[in-house]
C-alpha cells in the first residue's frame, strides 16, 4: 500500500516536471504584438547629429552596442562603431548586444524603421520576442526616437555576426512567464530642453536610465522592488579586456537627497557637473561614465535639479569594489 502511494507521488512529480519542461520549451520564444510607431528616419543633418549625440551620450547605446574590447574608448567618451559587443553573462544565460550598424546581414539593415522604433518604445524585438528591461526608452519622445533611428541609418554598415542568445533552463522559465513587453505607448510630449527639473526628469527617466541601476530591483525579473533612486543593486566589474572579474562586485549608491545616506546629499550643482566631467573613478563598473561625460552643462543642471526633487530615502550601501560575486 505504502509503496503504491509513494509510486503515485513520484509519478505525479515526474509528470509535473515533464509538463513544466514541455511548457517552458514551447513558451520561452513566445511572441507579442505591439504597434509599430509611426516614425520614419530622416536624412536631415541636424536630426542625425541629435541622434548621434543621444546614442554616444545620454542614451549610451554605445555602452552596450560597441565591442567590449572598445570599452576603454567608450569609457573615455569616444565614438566606437556600434557593431555589437557587450556580452551579458547573467544567471539565466548569455545575451549578446547586437550589431546596430546598417549591415543587411548582421546588423539592422533589414529591420524597418517601425521595427526599430517598436523595440525601443515597447521592448518587442523585430521577431516579436519581449526584450529584457535594459533599454527603457519607452517614454522617449517621437522626435528623439526619430533622431536616433536617423543616426543609426546614417552609420557605415559593418559586417559583424553576433552569437545567438543562450538561455539556460532558468532563463527559459523567466522568459516563459516573466519577461513581457513594457511601454504602454502613451508617450507624453517631451518638455522643452532647458535646465529645469522638468526636463531633468525627462532625461533621467526616458533617456539615461538612472533608475534602471539606482532603483532597487530584482536582478532576475527586472521588477522594481524599492524606493526610486535609493541604490543597493549589485553589479559585476569588467576588467580591461572586457571580461567579468570573478568574486568582486560593486553596489549602486543611493542618489536620493537623503541628508545622511544619499551619496550626493552635500554635492552642489557645481560638484555634480564636475563629477560627471571627471568621468570614471572606479575601473570597470557599469556606470556609463564616458557617454555621460558628453552631456551638456544644461542637461546636467536639469538632472541635478530633478534629483533634488525625488523623495529622500534612507538607504545604506557600500561604496567601492566589494568581495563576493554579484549574483
Ligand atoms: C544596457 C545595455 C543596452 C543599452 C544601453 C542599449 N541596448 Fe540595444 N540591446 C541590448 C541587448 C542586450 C539587446 C538584445 C535584446 C534581445 O535580443 O533580446 C539589444 C537590442 C537592440 C536592438 C535590436 C532589437 C531587435 O529587434 O532585435 C536595437 C535596434 C537596439 N538594441 C538599439 C539600441 C539603441 C538605439 C540604443 C540607445 C538608444 C540601445 N540599443 C541601448 C542592450 C542595450
Ligand atoms: C548601468 C548602470 C548605471 C546607470 C545607467 C547609472 N548608474 Fe550611476 N552608478 C552605477 C554604479 C555601479 C555606481 C558605483 C560605481 C561607480 O561610481 O562607478 C554608480 C555611481 C553613481 C554616482 C556616485 C559617483 C561617486 O563617485 O560617488 C552617482 C552620483 C551616480 N551614479 C549618478 C547616476 C545618474 C544621475 C545616472 C543617470 C544619469 C546614473 N547614475 C546612471 C550604475 C549606474
């Protein structure tokens, strides 16, 4: 009798695991519908220049889409070709930032303007897969999105095939159930560019993604789990050859205006600008210091003013490189 019960339990578990494995393998590549934004690339030189500025500056496309071997150059704020390069080695598998030069075969040459715009506005790739929440340009204005796509089209095409993403089982589970398209498509018009906190909010939340790294989140699902900009996320360190350093990590500081625990609590506007002009202090951290160093004074002032308006949150973090793997 007991044997039969045990056998029954084992069979139920085996069946449940089999169903999970089958479901996950059927679902992880699932596709989603999202509208194609009505945005067409332009050949207007001012438009292309704005797009290039965003891509190599505040929107830091270069930080992920230039090869890891060019990290030092990108880090100095230079313009390395966006032929693909950052390899994301994550707990759920490896993902490879693609070549976004206009090469027909290995780049974005075959993607329509609408497909590129949809990837950036909704997090839905050209083949319909949902993209993890690392390019949160969902509320970027039509004009800025148009500028970026116009710039992408104007680049020299470079042939550079990239590996296919390699998800492990955990990754397939995450993609089967948790990763979904993001933006709701309800994009407010961009505020006019000036040094106010209103424009700073647009830069921080729609272009530079400060919150993506400085707001606490679940590193597996990407879900936000704590007060805005209060820091505490663990990240890997990259060595000079672009490899992840084993056994080390860095934490994002609290950048809310909390008097005691906020990293910038006693920074003046001038200190903030100077910190961004100075660029990297700790080698190999994921803060895009190089691209950000290209931001204008006006934008940095706007960002500073905006960060002064966010809710001050007490949140301790440890500064500098720490022992222990990031994940
Ligand atoms: C934090 C790293 C990161 C940043 C910053 C970033 N990307 Fe990406 N991008 C990726 C990764 C990783 C993928 C692959 C996603 C996938 O296939 O699931 C990707 C995919 C893409 C794709 C292909 C989408 C498709 O349909 O297959 C385009 C186009 C793109 N990025 C453009 C940009 C542009 C333009 C910027 C700057 C405005 C940018 N990215 C900033 C990491 C990044
Ligand atoms: C891709 C992740 C990432 C993004 C995006 C990011 N940061 Fe950071 N930031 C970090 C990490 C990691 C550190 C700690 C290591 C370091 O200072 O390099 C850091 C450090 C800082 C510091 C402290 C520097 C110091 O020397 O004390 C400030 C201030 C800061 N970030 C502000 C910002 C602002 C403002 C934005 C948006 C414009 C932003 N960060 C975007 C990851 C990020």
